[in-house]
């Protein structure tokens, strides 16, 4: 069962893919909620491809700038399980988004993975100081990019969330 929603920052429309006969409401309830913040259209498409091809249900919101990310993260009707965050964004950059997440959700409530082509080690250290859970360099080819995103999802939505559930 895979059900994804990707919100395009350009068109402002949601595109739905439902590969099961179950109703969308029950599929969405079981899906992990991921927000991806990426300003580059090509990288947004790569992230969307990786989220769609992930073998577990993902309900993804993809936004193209820091302001839209902060709006989505501030919406009380939406709860995310993971933030994939580009560092260099127009307007309010990834550091602003990261600071907002930590101010609103505390240091451990919502994992934030900075997925960026960082300019320096100083950027990575600053991200950790601001509360990033991980800083991961973007891969530059389709398969590598998909693999990186799949590994991030497997770790943060699989291993971490499973170990936090009292069973």
C-alpha cells in the first residue's frame, strides 16, 4: 500500500497517487507525514520521485521556500513525522526554518534532516548547533539521490519511530 500527496509550490495543487483499493482516508492515517523544503525545481522532482518510490506509505508536502515551510509547520491541523530541509533557500532560509521547528517542537519531537549541498563544514556545524538531527549531502545523480532519501526515510521513519513506540 503506497499513498502519496505532493503539493507543488508552483501550481499550488495536490497530486494524488493511490495504488490500493482502500479508501484514501485509511491509507493517509497509516502514512508517515513528511515535509520536504527545497527551492530547486530539479531537486524537488528528485525528492518527489524518491518519496513516491519509497516502499512504505508517505504523505508528503513539498514546498519551495522557507516561508511556506514555516506556514505548513505552524498549521495546527497538520502533524509531520519528518522534515527534509534544504539549507539555502530564498527569503527565509533553512536556518530560519530549523530555528522555527526547534522553538515550536523542542529538540527531539520532530526530526529535521538537512539535505543540502553544503558550502562548508561551518554550515554543517551551525545546523547541528541549531538542532538538526542529521546533515546529509545531496547526491548528484538520480539513483544516488533516491538512495540517500530512501535511507533517510528508512532510518527516521523506520528505526527511530519503531524504537520510540512502547510495544
